[in-house]
C-alpha cells in the first residue's frame, strides 16, 4: 500500500540499503491522506493538518516542502450543542456558562454523585464497555447528553457494544477528549498540556491540498530508486520457506514478484484472504470480525466565503458528525470567490447510508445545513462526494480477542508484517504513521540487515 505508512516505511528501508517495491491498488498515493481533484477543486478527506509533538518527525515532514508550498494557520473549532455553540477548548467556566444553567447544574450533581459512589470498591464491570466507562467517569447526565448521542451517531452501534478504546478515535479535537481533561481527576495534572498541545502547536497546510504530503513522499521514494506500481490488483500472497511470492495484475498483465519480507498496510481481513496457504478457519473467522468504519464526505461548493466562524464544527443529531470550513485551512484549495464546506458522515460498508446515491447524500446534507441556518436554498453551486470504506478501526467490545488471534497467526509467518493505521488496526495521524515506520525499520534493520 502507498499510503503514508507504506511510503514512509519504504523510504526508511531504502535508506538502510534494502531493495523495495510498493504495490498500490489505486491510481493515486496517500490513501486517506490523499487529495482528490475534481473540476479544479481540491478535496481532502477531512480536515487534516501538519503538526507533531515530535520535533524530529515534524522537521522530516516540513523538509519535504519548500517554504512557499506551505501555509500556516490558526485553528478554531466549536461544538454545536442544541442551539448553542460551545468554544473549544472547553473550560469549567464555559461549560457552566455556555451549556445553560439546567445542563450545568444537572451535570455537576450527576458527576458529584458518581464521584461519591466511586469512593467505594471498584466495580468489576466499570470498564467492560464504553457505556459503563463513560457513566463511571462522567456520571449519567453527561453520558446521556454528550457521550451517548455523539458516540452512537459516530459509530452506528449502541455504546455498550463498543470497547472503551474507541474514546481517542473520535478525532483529535473531540469534545469527548476535552471532557475527559476537565472532569477526570487522574488527568488533571496533564490537562493544561493537552489543551495547549491541541491549540498552540504550529499548524501547516500544503497549498495544493493535504495529499501533497504523500506526493512528496512518493517523489522521495522514487529518488532513492524505489519501485512503485499503482493500479495493481494483488491476487495472491504465497508464503514459502525463503520468502514470499506476490501475484498481481498490472498494465493488463499478470505479474509476480519475489521478496524476503512482506509488509502489508492493507485491511487485515483483505490481507488474510490473499494468503496462500490459507490461514486456519478460526483465524479467518477472527479476521472477519476485525472491522472498519467507513466515511463519506459530501463537499458543497458555495459562494459564502465564511459559512460559520470556525475551522470546523462538531454536531449532534445530524446526519453528519463534522463540517469543515475549507477556506479557513487553505484559501488556495478554492477559487477566489467560492468556499467548500466538507460534511463528514460515518457509516458501515454496504449499509443504507453507504448505498445512498451521491445525489441523495447531497440532498440530505444540504437540507440539514439549511435547517441549521448555515445555508439557504440555492446557495450550493456544485457538490462532490468521496467514499472511503476502511476509514477507522472499529473497536467492538470483543475486538481484542479477534485481533490477537490474527496477530498471533501472522507472527508465525517469518517476514510478514502488518502495520500502519489500517494494517496495524490503530488510529494514527500522519506524524504517528511516520514515527511508527521509523520505529519498525530501526528494529527490522537491527534484527535482520539487508542481504
């Protein structure tokens, strides 16, 4: 795969003397971090930005660009709660003042009752699922008004079916994480640094769209004599005593590559399904339960250059979870007299939302934006829709057992590695993908230098 993880891993292996070939199913690189160009509009999958707590990784990413290829910006985000806009980051003061007196008092009483109850022995089921965890840490009222509606809207399943590991997956700027900072005692010491990290770190954006990061990585990979084949349909991964044989179709020809190591960044069930000899039935069954949440982004091209006064906005009770004001990220992504509003919705592959046509999705989103007063009839000049099937690892209450069964089997095949956001089944931003690649390659090179 030629996403951020695959390209970064390939570059670092080339720098250590390995010979590397990357096979990519799509005709573009970047995966979820790509930019689609439609009629001159540059459409990113969600509001990405370049930033990192790891200065070395940040320098590595910025070093791919010349100074005039990047812009810096200040991010702002809000949460639409009922008819009220809550500023991010939340503070105890604006929770009390902006949520309204009824909600603030009810939340405080519920939280205090939870805190008193937790003075007793720990409940054995306190972290059995997301619902128990949220109620046990925030109280029933905050769970009812915040956690339950947003979480079930985002993941599409009841909260008691989700592992508490889904908490950090909502997004870096989610109000769930913010409430965690505000109300959980064991996070008080680091609360300020978390808030500062998410609002004061320098932010950069490529002027041609976030997909330029992957394009720059591709250029570097090729400059190091790496081989990249796009539009490849892999049909078999045959594991042998001395390595792997990879069968694929490229340029209308059936081809085969041999390798000593095979690094997969593709979805885990897909990778398991390509293995020859096939994995045991129990492992295949577990792999089929390692699922991913899908994302659909509807892009509305409008004449209003500032539909709402923040970079992006989280919403409850809408068909979409987040809307982004693209001009606020980088004005060059839009013509001078237009703006793009990106409306993100999550769903499960092949469910009723996924099966909706582009026109149906556009009408659904446009109607919602009009009901909230962001748009009026006739404001939308054009619309585009992008879909990505494997967007988020889907953390059900039993995912760890199934994931461990798959990983245990993969570990029995020498030279086979599954990593990255999709292949590793963990939510990561691009800086974390690059850092993860560095860590892996350092260990791989130490354990088995190139031959």
